[in-house]
C-alpha cells in the first residue's frame, strides 16, 4: 500500500478516535503530527524519543492532548494510563496496524497514537522482550554454557594471552560483576586486552565465587569450566554488552550509539532469527570496520561520471560517495533509498545525513539486505553467497567469517 493511502487511513482513524473521546467525555486538542528529521534528532538528543524511525516522520503518528472536566468547571489535562486506556484500546481495535504509546513497555507515551507496518506490529505483540524503540531481539538459549569459539587460547599466567581473548574475558568478568556473581574492591575491569594483576585477581576471585575446578586456578581455558560459568551470565537478548563482545574493535561510545538502531533495523527488516542476526552483524561489522566508519575514507572522486551509479551531474562522485554501515554509493542508489523512505528530496539535497543520522546509517544496510533478499541466504548459512551479493566477490571473506563465527558463538547458535 502506498504511503499516501496509509496516511489517509490513519487520518480517518484519528477522526474516529476524537469522536470516541468526545463520547467518553474527553475534550481534545491537537498536538504534534509531522516532524522533520532534524526535529526528530533533537527529540532523541533531549531524551523525548529513543528512535530516528519515528512514525511522525511519515505523518503516521499524532500526539493528542486529552482533558477531563473537574468539579469546579475547569479542565484537567491527563496523561494517566488508566484514564486514557479506553481510548488506547479503541485505537488498537480499529486496525491491527494501530499502536498506542500507553502500551509501550519501557516508557508510557499516552498521548501518542500511531500506525505501523502490520508485520512490525505482529512482531512487537509476540516478542516478549520489547522496548519502545522496537525491541530487544531474543537470542538462542541452547548451548548457553558451550564455550567453543569464544576465545582461541587460554588466558592467565604463562598463557598466550592474545589481546582479543583477554578483552573477551575482561568483558565477561564485567558482566558477572554487574550481575553481582562476585565483587572486586577496585570495581569493573578496564577492557584493554592487556593481561595484568587486576585481570588475574578478577579471574581468581570469580573462580572462588562460583567454585570452579581446582585446575582452573587463575586461568580461563577456551572450553574449560570457568569459561562455561562466565557464559552462563550472557544476556538472553541482543544488547550493548553482547554487541561489544561481538565487535571488539568498536569503541564503547560507538556501541552505545548504534545499538538501538541496529536492533530496530533488524526488527523492521525481518532480520528476526539468531542465524539472521549473526550474518547481518558479521557483514555490517566487516563493511564498517566494526562500527568505526560511517562513510568511505576516499573522497568519492573515483565515482565521478559513473553512469552505472547514476552519477550524471558534475560533482556526483564526491556528493554521493559511499555512506552507511553497508555503503550506499551513487546518485541512483541514494535516490532509490530516499524514495523507499519517503524522503527523496532530503536525501538528494543533504546526502551526508546517511552517515550522520545514526538510524539511517544502519538502515541503509537493512534496506540493502531486504532489497537483495539476503534473509534466505542467511537461513541457509551461506556466507559466500551473501558476501558476493554485497561485495560482488568474496573480498574480506576471512574477516567476515571470523565475525560470523564469533557472533554465532555468542548468540549460542
């Protein structure tokens, strides 16, 4: 269905909602309907929203102020969930695509009424661990204690202490600290990948707290009992801690910045199983240097005049250089993405937004994934076929495979 038809249905439902409110004794005044991407970015920055994918951007959400009469003849503005629940239930009863903010799990936005894609709504209603920005995606539980593939060599005194292995153990110990499995006077470890006295102290203290085998003393073997006990504390949903373990080369700031967008995009683009998560994360991880690069380092001059990319105007090469976690490149692709997101004019006039907007930076990867029908290839666990569709060949296949295997291990696939 076209966006205009969706908007028309949405407004007809809003009219029915306001009529219903009047029947129930409420007085209504108009709030916010449409937001620009700049306005939405300010809402996110100020904590008034958690997503850059708000339905306000598509004119498919509205905030309405509801008032109730009070005995002295005045009116009282109400945001109370129970006061407005009859309206929320009425709204969601009009169409399965309708959602009321009063039913969101992490915060209640009771004046907010929106229309969403039916598939996204069904996913939201059936997934048990959802947040207001679309949700925490659940990961596997089978093999929770399996340690295979998380670290390559042992960590501890007189061990190889490979940097990535040490950082992995440090992060796992910090998760156990957060869950109060054990405690350290000095607090959380610095996750620098360097094995030293503090990391050794944390390992031995953890082992004492969980009664691991004596042979483990001070050492974490790749498939040993201590590693299995550490993995028991992994979250059962994809969150920043789990992403930081998958993308060791990413900074904590980048993980916190991109986590909500990654989770939301995967939900919106039907990347909805642990195997699909693993393949998507492996590919965006390789393509972006594990979330470190939002756009290609080169100027884009090499794309100048490339008709196969739609670069038919002077300066198009630089203007439409590769941006996003899977890079969007060329005027034709920017146009196609902008048209799909109903913001073609905005994308073409300010293409840099693809890199600067956190959600869009991830969503161009999700859009490409969906457009190239990569979910079936992920279901078949076909890394090479996915890589060819993204890269045109198998460039970087070793690193993509490394990230995929790491994601699989941490997602318990």
